[in-house]
C-alpha cells in the first residue's frame, strides 16, 4: 500500500486559529445518567482513597482526560439502565440535588479541575411538569439549587427531551428566558427565603448559560434549519447529536462549523464494549487465519509466538467495540461532521452488571464493598488526544485541522470498517503553530505507513516524539503497552517502524526549531492493532499519572461475617458510618453520611441500583408515611403490637429504628418511562448462590386495589424488563394474595386463607409490619412469612446465583431490617450443608490468561472454539466463546468443589423430534469423572447451563470436552 500523506501548512493553521468554536477541540466528557452512577456514592463513603483516585484519573492534570460532566435529569422512572432521580417531585419541593450522584460527581471533579464544564439534559419529566413554563421552573430551580449547594453554575443546557426531534423554537425561547431572567428561584410562597437571586454573581452566571440542540440519536435533522434561519442560529449555541459520526446530505454541520463557527458535539458517544484486558484473546481477525494466543505459547523470556491451532488470531486492543474503534470514531466524527466534543455514556459504569447497557464503559466500578475498580484501555486511547494537546473551550485550546486529518474508515456506529488499514488520523495544533500532534489509528491486522509533512509553522523541522498503545505481549501485565513512549522521529529521512523503535533515545525539550516557512516530513509505520501519537511536545511535558492498574483478584465477595451466618444486612440507619467529604465552594466539606446522599427528603441507600421507581432512606418515628409528596415517613394511626425476633417473626414499631427504606413513587407520580415496569431495586453480589434473604415490610395507606411487595433472589440481570428480573421472587399483596414465581412465571399461588392456615400471623392491610423471606438452596426455593414456612418449590433446572431484588407496585411501601444469610450453619468455604454460599470467582469466558503476565492460564481452551467480542449487552462482558463441534475442550486448574458454566444455550431437535442440548464429558486430571453430561436450555446470557459438584478435594485439572454435534456458547464460569 502507498503511504498515507498528511500536510499541515501555515495557511491551514491560520484558518484553524481563526475559528473560536467550530474547530476548537473541546475534548471528552462523562455522562452521568440512567442510574449508571448509582454505586459511586458507596465507593466514596467506603473507599474514599479509591474514589478520589478515580476522580483524579479522569479530571486531574492540566491536560485531563475528561473536562466535562453531563448530568441527565429524570422522573424516577426507567430511562434505560435505570431511573434518574427527580430533583423536584412536586412543584413546591426544594430541589434535592444531593441525591443525584451526577451533581456530586461534577462538584468533586472541580477539586482537580475548577473550570470543569457542566452540562444538563432531561429525559422524561416529573408528572407535575406539563408545559414549557413548568420545564423552565424545574430546570431553573434545580440549576440554582446546585449553585447554592455546591458552588458551580451549569454551563450548557438542552431544555428539550433527550433523543427526540429538535424543538428549535423552544430551545431559542429557553435561551431568551435565561438571558433576561430577573425573577430567579421560584419560591413555594411569598415568604420562601429561597426565592429570587441571592447575589449578583448568581444572577450573572445564570444569564451566561448557553443552550444545546438537539441530542437526537441519529444524524441531526435540524442542520438545514440552523443554516437558513439567522435568528435560530444566533440563539442556539451548540449543535449536538448522538452516536452517528456522519453529516447530513447537505453537509450542514460541517458548514455550521466551517462557515458560522458553531460548536458541533457528539453529545452521547460510545466507549469500549467488553473488557480490553481480555480482548486480545479473541479470534476475530478474519484476514489472518494463523491461530490465536494461548497460555502454552508463553515463554519465560516473554517472547511467546502468539500462535495456536485454532485457525484464527486475535485483534489486540482493536476490533468491534474496541479502544481503537472508539478512537476511529472520534477521528471520523471530526472529519465527516466536525464534532469536537465527545461525551461518553457511561464513562463510569457504577451500576450492577447484567442490567441494560452493561459493559460499555471506560471505568467499571461494580463492587463498592471491595473497592474494586477496572480502568479500560479506552482511557489510554483518549490520552493519545488529550495528553498531547491543550483541549478545552477557551481561546488557547488547540484546534483540529481538517486539511491535515483523514478518515476513510467505513461504518457509522460502529465505525468498524478499518480492517484493511484504511487511513485514520487527526491533527491538533496550537493556535500559534508551535505545538503539533497527530493521532493515528490502525484498527487492522496490517502495518500502515504514514508520511506527515509540517511546513511554515514554528513546529516544522523539530524532532518529533512517538507514543504508542497496543496489547501486551506474552509475559507482560495486560496494560504494559498502554501509552508508551517509543522514541524520537527525526524529519526527512528518519523513517521509523514502531516494531523496532523501542530502544530509541528519549526526546529532548530543547530540540532546535527550523525557520518559519521550512517544511519537514516525518515517516512512521503504525503496526497492526495499535494507535500512535506523533507530537512536537517533549517527553517531560506529558502529564502524569497514567491509568491505574487493576488487580484481577481484588473483587472480593460481599460477606460481612465470613465466620458467621450473615452475608449482608442493612437496617438503613448508618449510624456508624464515617462523615463523607464533598467538594463544595472550593473546599472539602465533611458531611453526615445520609445528608451527603439526599438527607431527610430521601437519601440513597447503600449498595442499591434502582431499575424503576425510587427506593430511598427516610426518617421513621414509629408511624408510617401517607402523603404523596415523597418526603419521607411520618406519624400515622397504624400500629403493631407484635414482637420482632431474630428468626424472622414480625416485629412492632419499636423494633424499627429512626430510618427505614421507602419506595417513594406512587401512581400519581409515576410518569413516562423508557422501559415500563414497576419499582425495583437490586442489592448485593451477583455471586451469591445459596442464601436466605429477608426483610420487614409495611404498606402505607392506599386507595383501590391492594399494593404488593416483592422479594427476589438470584438476580443476574439479563433482560430489559426489570419487573421480572430475579430468577425467583415472592410477590405478596396487602390483602394476602401471593405468588411464587420463576422469571415472572407463576409456580405457586395462594391467598390470605393459606397464610392463616400456615400459621404465619400475617396481618393484612396498611400500617402493620410483616416479615417476608425467600430462601434458595440449590434448586429448592422456600418462602417464609413472619418466620413460618409458607410454601416451597423445587426447580429441576435452577439458576444458581444472583443478587437480592426488592420491588413494589406504584405505592408507598416501607422496608427495614434487610438480612441475607447462609441457609444453615457455616461449613467449608462459606458453604452450608455442602451448599456453597457464593462463587469464589465468576470468570468471563474470554479471561484465558492472567492479567499479571498475559501468560499464566486461567481458562485453557483447545480444539475448535471461536472467541468473540462485540456480543449483546446482557452477555457477560459482551463476549462469547463457542465450542463449535466435538473435541472442543475447556480445562480449568482449580481446587474448587464445584464448577458452573453459564451460557445462552439453545436446544436443537434430534431425528425423533426431541429437544437436545450440548453435552460434555468431564475428566479430572485426565480420568473420567462424568460422561455425556447434558446442559440446560437457557433463554438469556448469564444463565446456568451446567452445574458440576462433588469434585475431589485438592487442586486438579478439570476438563470439559464437547461431545455430539450441538455447539455450546459459553458466557462465564463460576467456581465454588
């Protein structure tokens, strides 16, 4: 192939420098919304050092990875993964901004970046918001409450609905209202001390807010309107749309940037799919059928061949949904539609895995009890842009230069057509031409040569430095090759091939500069599946720190009492929790645990991810709530003369402390949703297996049909509709009607008379406490009410693990004394009567080698397998390993007593019309252990397809070998 040639000359730099908005490369942002930040506050409270390291990693240094936080507002209803909490559930409620993690995230980011840009958008609105006047009321009061609480003013706002066709007139009208507003905060009455503007500074900053349109999820439909209507173009500051990287047929957005100096944003962008540490183990390079890396290829000197007999090789950190694809998306978005800002949804995945839109983030923070955080190579890809240029919104920000950038990569969300080495490069330049950086991406299995000519600017002729990111080699930690300095590239005849440049001398900050008007050519060869930055900046000028390394063994299971019975419990008091540091008004402020999470109006409970509704901690004084304002439980005429006992019998009011958990959204406040469904929240560790979960429940006064409460166990996600997400749940109405269900399908049913016959002492109606418990012991599912067994059912094909789920109808229901226990006295490894309480490890199918050396085997495959990234959002880590035919085997070196295989496992009809599934022969240390073990048919990912128990004590090599003709698509492996 001919070299790709790029030229940066003085005229191109002059034109770029003259652009104040259209070519100014803003950088990257974090989107906090859809419940994706729901666990962040737990990290902050329990592992503050880990939390602040995360914040510093994203927002620290003078060239940060992220320089924007976008907060989505909502109405406590699902808008994909889960809901955004409503800041104002009623028009006279003072905005409770502290219970929205996004606002606190933005506040804390300002500790390292005082000029952080904050943007705001809404999904569905609370039910009281019926017209644009109400929208303005909601937005304005929330924005001013954020300013007063945290000390920052929102910079940009889209007052329209997310991913809807633009209402340009309303956006322009919102801008006019903001700029001319002299009313300020809209108080709840004439004596409200919050009313008005509290200072001239507050008024002035509010007036400066800029507006965005339209956040559509396709190429913007509004471009021609802004081109032809001077009034709208003048009023609307920023044009933005999601995901698509291309322009419309009239090149409207390119023209808006080039001719009218408008900012064009990718206001919701796609980060990495799957886990880049394990991505190199895939077999998806279809152009090079040579084999793929396996542990047996490793050598002590770290020079493994990376070849095996599988017939295909991997794509390193490239391929579908990869860091390289993400970088190509940035480049193509600028070249084709002048996007100079990308906001990632989500950048931080701080919600429970298995829920909708899992595994598409840059940072994974799933286990706040352990403090485990995984930083993906996608962050290194972004560093190739932001560490080598000063990005931002001011006049000194570097410009992207169209004339010196190129993208011939095919595809649009995903930008995946780069497998033949299609050109992809973005050049950034300082306004004075003194600094130049070109980012080049090669998302293919072929080497690609680039020739970059710099002429007529101060940077021309200097020694350039080359930085590279690629996958680790055998013997290296998974992140050893992220953002590594490779060497110097001299002008003219100093062509460099990266594969042999590792020993080049370090660059010097005192490199000579040729006279203006001179030209210099730089040649680099970009190796397969890698990206580089060619920069005029000295090595010592590149900010540190880098991306933190993640320990693969740091995901400890949630088990608060390993030597006792309790796995987890929560009385929602948090009296012993330490104060939490929140960055407010330029300093760290120590706050009470509950106050920092919403306070008396409703605080975020520990370790929860809501998927619909709002489960919040409220004050409790022995009565119950009954208002529909959602402001917490209060005095009522209900009572309970019973006595609570540790075995689960119902208790009186004085057994409950000063706080309880309350589902806050009744039917009057249940507005529109992305995915319909009843209120649900998930709690705990998806590795929990055999346990008994119990909670006290109380129904507040209700009208009409009796409300219900739900307790679920073994919830691993796996579908959009979260109402039926738990493998097993017990649904109890206030009138005594009850159901036991498996994934929403009824398996047992009863009424109040059955509760009475069982001697449960259940008390129907509102204002009384009862206790419900659900036990999962292997396939036996048992229901207890007030400590008395009500019913049991045995699942012949059980789901073996998952979290606890709480749920209600759209009614106010109180919860207290949540407890998750082993099902009997503790035995070896957390087991009970031979039943393990949890998996010690849940291993993704693509995790074949240790992250510490990319060599030590974890899952050792042999024979005809394919290993694929880019699978669905409910597939664990978006990967699948498929045993294609007989002879495909998987070997695990372990001392576990049992092994479970999770799969999206389909059955096929045999010649006599019977449904059959894949079967495995199992050997232990080469000796037969089980023969032709059938797998279970499953309907989704992360579902148990095979359970193997009774392995011999000690460490052994356990091998599963496929027999027969039916393939098997492995999702994950559980060791217990």
